[in-house]
C-alpha cells in the first residue's frame, strides 16, 4: 500500500481507538447532506412522475384538435391507428351543458367517449362505481361536480345541452336528458374533477345534434415520452389539425414542478456544502496539529504532492464513505416514508395530506440515477477540495519551519 | 586517508525578527570525513539546530554551500537528495503516532522506495533491542524506546551520515547514556559519519571531534 494512503487511513481510523470521532462525525455530516439532497430529489421526481402520469391518463398522450369539428372522425381514427407508434386512437366530443339534481345545479363539461375503446382518459381514476357500467342512460361525473350536485352512485341527474336551448328558442319544449350516475372520477386536476361529465359519444352526438362529427381525437402512444416528436411527425401534411402532446397540455404545471425540483436541489446542496466546510475546518486543525509530522516526512524525502495526497485522500475518503452512507440512508428513509409521514401528520395534526391534497395513495417516488451521480460527484468534489486546501498549505511550508511548529 | 563526506563552505544564515535581522550563522566551515563522529555544542539559541538543518538540506543557507558525498558519486547538493544519504534523529523522536514500530521504521524506506523495506526494518529493530515491540505504537513505548525506533528509522536507507539533534534531550541520564552508546556503536559498526548536536559535554567527549558553536562560528571545543 502507498505510504501516504496508509497514513491517511490510519489518521482517519486510528488503530486502538473505538470511536474515531473526527471520521464518524465528518462522514455522518456528509451522509446527512447527501441523504437530504436525494430524499427531496427522489420524492420530487415521484411527484413529477405521478403528475405526468395523471396528465397522460386524464387527457391522453396526445390530443388532435381542429379549428372546427372533425367531419369524418372514423376515417381519421382508422388512419392514425395504422401508425407504428400509435397504440390506440379514439374520437371524442366535448361541450358545456347545464346539469341539475333536484335543487342543485352546475355547469358540466360533458365529454362523449367511444365505449369500444377501453383505454379512456380518466378511466384509472374511478373513485366510485364502474367505468364499464357506462351506457346511453348513464353518466360518470367528476368528484367535484358530483359534490356540487349532491349525488351518489345510482342517483339521476338532468342534462341540458346547447342544442336543447336552440330548440327552446324555436318554441319547442325539449325534455332534458335524464342520466343515472354510474361512476365518479377523481383525477386530482380540479378543472377535470369539478366539471367533468362523461357519457357515450353516440349519446353526446344525439344530445348535441352533431351527426357523426367529433371535436377531437385522443391518442395513446407506445412510448409516451416521445409524444412531442411523434405528434410533430403526425402533424406533417395536416396543417388544419393541431396535434398537442401531453407535455404541452399542462406545460406551465410541468415547468413549475421542474423549477421547484431545481430550486430544492440548490437549497439541499447548501446543506452538503456546509457539511463539507466543517470537514475543511476540521481537517485544517488536524493539519496544523500535524505540522511537525509534515516536516519530518519531508525530512525523510517525501514529495510535496505526496503530502497533499496524504490530507487530500482524507477529504476524499470522508466524501466517499459519506456519500455511500448517504445513499443507504436515502434508501432507508424512503422505505420508511409512510411511517415518517404518519408521525409528521400526527405531530402536526394535518390529516393525510398526501391523500387529501394530492389524491395519491402514498408518497410517490422515482429514483433517477442521474440525481445520484450528480449528488455523488458534487459531494466528492467539495469534500476533496475541503481536504486539499489545508493539504496544500501544509505541503507549502518549509520542513525546518514545520518542525519548529509546536 | 579518509575520504571527505560532508563539506560546508562559509555558510551564513540569518532570520528576520521584529527587532531586525538576526545573524544566527555567520561563517561556518566544516568538513566531516567518512566514518567520523563530530559533536557540536552550544548555548540554547546558538543555531545548532539551524546548522544541522542546513547540513541536512532541510533549510537553504543565505550564502555558502553544503556538499555531501552520496553513494560515492561525487559531491552533490543535499537539497537534491533529501532523505538519501542523510539520516535524521530528532530530540522529540518525531514518530508517526498512527504507525507501530515496524511501520514507523519502514516508512522512511517506503518514502524513498528502498527495496526489502520490511526485512531491513525488522533487522534494524532487532539491532536496537526492540524485537519484541514490533507491533507497539509510540504511545505504548517509553521515551528511550521511541528514540531507538527513531534511530532505526534514520538508518534504514543506509545513510552515509547521521545528523542527530539532541537525541538525549528528552531522556533521563541513564536512558540518554544507552541511546548514545547505541548510536555511536551503530555508526562505528556501519562506518557512517555522525554529527551529534548536544548540550552534554560528557556525550560530546565520546565523539572523535568536538566543536563549539558560539556567535555563529564553529570552533574546537
């Protein structure tokens, strides 16, 4: 073993010493900084991923819109389904309507969906009832709208479409559509949950008197992350249509999540920086304490770079072990996150915030290897520099001066 | 006729102090032959340690030069060969507290890449009477034992000259006597030159030549 590596390891973990305080406290400091950084990043990634998934599942991977209605949606759906990247395509209709249940009423944003297509937006977020029960006499409501109308599964609501208003203007007396509530969805997006009413597209067309037309087409892709590129490709040659990938549907929201994550990274990185500064100051005092030893090593022929390496390695070792322990700590904290959250909720009496505010059944996680690489890289760099600065100072002293040092 | 091993020519050294420049060494001329032992005495602060550091290449003189015969390759400046050819023994032993006896002695060899470091270290430790203390750390050794380890460490690279800076300064009289016996015995046996800085007239008189450092100049003492 290289002599300076041997001494560096011995100075960190002194033989015969049961509790190498300096090493343990320094390594723990770095580990806590790294863990804080990674726990926040992983949970933020989890929230981001969960939100991205919700956007896709609530709105589709891509939405095809035109300036007016799509006159022959069946042909377009058929054409789009032939594309290699497209898993499924389904026409939809949408429009506002007045909904009523007894004395309670509200504006519903009604969406007509193709019942032959199973993978429909919002389907995974059914909170009560069943998506499969939907037929021409039934409706699925958003959680907020159901609350406004005070309805439960099995209750009946009335729906007035703009087409009915037109008939009324012409002196006719159309009857409202009476629909039984067969499901309630809760996506977590207020704009969907507070207004959504889902009915079969056939029924929608009937109520809106719009023949076989559609307002748009939702697409499912094999690789949803490539949605912008696929959408752009599909859009070529069809300037009258607008292919909106899911990343564009809630662009500001996704940007806000990304920005939040970046800001938190820098805030948490300061913690690691503080830990590294404490290592720097502790190593500095250790180097000063060992100034005479440095002089002796030089008198035995040690080179300056070897003296720098002797103390630099200690900073690197602290960084390396602290980072590894930080990784383990991150895994442990995240594995116990539900218990930790329960304790926090109990202490602050906030109830289940994750479920109430975000509609997530548990704290979401998403491990991103790049976060770990960046955290390890930054930490190793900072801790090594923290060790190198006093090391360079020690190595720059004349051996005779160093040996006079008391 | 013995070969000249170390030659110091008109060495000068001064230090800046708050009160102005302090001339510690005014004009030092010294020649040490192969296998010769020389003692240097002087009052505290007379510049003995500074002189030893100049001779060993730990400090550069303001004027003059030091030449050391290294491995019979002619006279070479010690600054270019720190550690080679010169073995240091310090008053405070200066052992690495994290290394045991064997490792402390081996360290000097490892730094210079001397082959057979462990074999040489074990032999030297045996020769200084610490064969049973190989795995003991400096904190587990007495002052005399620490100085024995330091002597073994100074000799492991087969130096042609040993510079000992008050090696008995921190030891009681009896232990000091043992250390001087050991040091003089080994250098005589290995035909090494020795420059011994000491306060003790008794120890100084055991070397072949005695010198006195007064007012920055060496004179026979």
